[in-house]
């Protein structure tokens, strides 16, 4: 297992995704059961989507 902060993961693999997240969302720890060697862009996209959705759960839309 490997744990890494989402910000560092994105900086290293997909820096173009950094602008999609708020500062507190970038601080989320991400755990990979099989490490980082097999991670694909689709996996990163799913993680970013999940973090955005989780952060917006408590938002009140007017």
C-alpha cells in the first residue's frame, strides 16, 4: 500500500488537473493498494471527480 497527498500525485503525473481542485481538496490523502506504478489517467480522473463530489456534498445551491 502507498499513500500520497493528492496535490503531489497531480503535480507529478497530471499537473493540468491541479486547477480543477480547491486548496483543501488538494490536501486529501489518496491510498493505492498496488502502489503508483499501474496508475492510469482514467484512475486520476475518477479520484479527482470523487474528491470534487465529496467536497460539494454540503454545498447549498441557490
